[in-house]
C-alpha cells in the first residue's frame, strides 16, 4: 500500500519476511567488513545510533562535520551495495542511476535521531530511499524549513519510504523505537538503510 505523507511516498509492508531476513544477512556481511560505529555530532557528542555504509561512499560525522568518505575509519573500502537493495532502488525510483551510498543506521534501545535534512549530497534532484527493518520506529515528518507542524507515523519492518521531488529537503527524524516489537533481529533494535546519490 502506498501513501503520500507530506510529500514522502510511504510503501507500507513493501518487503515480505523472506526479503527482510535476506537483507539482514546482507547487512551482517557488510558489518563484518565495515563494523558499525557510534558517530560523534559536529558538537562532539556521541550519537545514539550506530552506523556503517555500503557503496562507493559512506556517510560519517565527527568533530569536523558531516561528510562522505571513500573508506571506513578502519581503512577498508566500503563493501558493495547488495544487489537486492539496488533492485529495490531501481524498482521504486524508476532511475537507471545507482545510488553511491547506502547508509546503515542501527537503533538500539533508547536510540533516536533528531529532526534534520539530508543535505550532504551534491544534487537534491535525486531521491533518497529509506528501508526499515526490525523494531518499529516513530518517524516524524516536518517541513522544508525547521519547525512548524509535523506528522508522525510508525515505520515497521519492511516499510520503504521515498523522500524525493519537492519533499527531498523535508525535515525528518526518529523520536523513538519500540524496542523488542519485532523478532527479525535476535537481539532487538531497528535497522534503517538510506540509499543516496552523493556526487
Ligand atoms: C535518517 O534520516 O537518516 C534515518 C531515518 C530513519 O531511521 O527512518
Ligand atoms: Fe535523514
């Protein structure tokens, strides 16, 4: 089922259980080579999510700011974006161009993400595709400028959101997760993948 919420295309239940499980295996393989780490905000505070990436570029944050890099802090190149994710991207965005980065966020118990725009990419005419796996997360969608009215929806395992077009720079964040609401990850938590065209 597809719904438009404040310009975002929300595909509820897009991935079945089998595809979700297969994706978790892919993410495990990625994290084995490029371990998930807690980034620091530009202000020097640790973020509550842990992150890693796949693709030509990986997103990171530290005291020098937000940026894309061509390798993990441990020096290894980012693993390739899994074929299944690329297929999903082509299917839903109808684009031939592949994403340069698949950022992987892990939300453990109590993790959240403040309201922000995805604006470290060069060209905002490309959409961002977000895939949710595991525990449900309360996703808040705001406006193109900070503040104002917002709308919240629970993103559940298998939901896919396309943030593009006029809504590409819409503020969004994750207020909280329902830790333990899904059995997809044996230790609980929520994974979110966002695919981006960076350069
Ligand atoms: C993000 O905005 O980077 C993550 C969104 C989400 O976790 O659903
Ligand atoms: Fe974002």
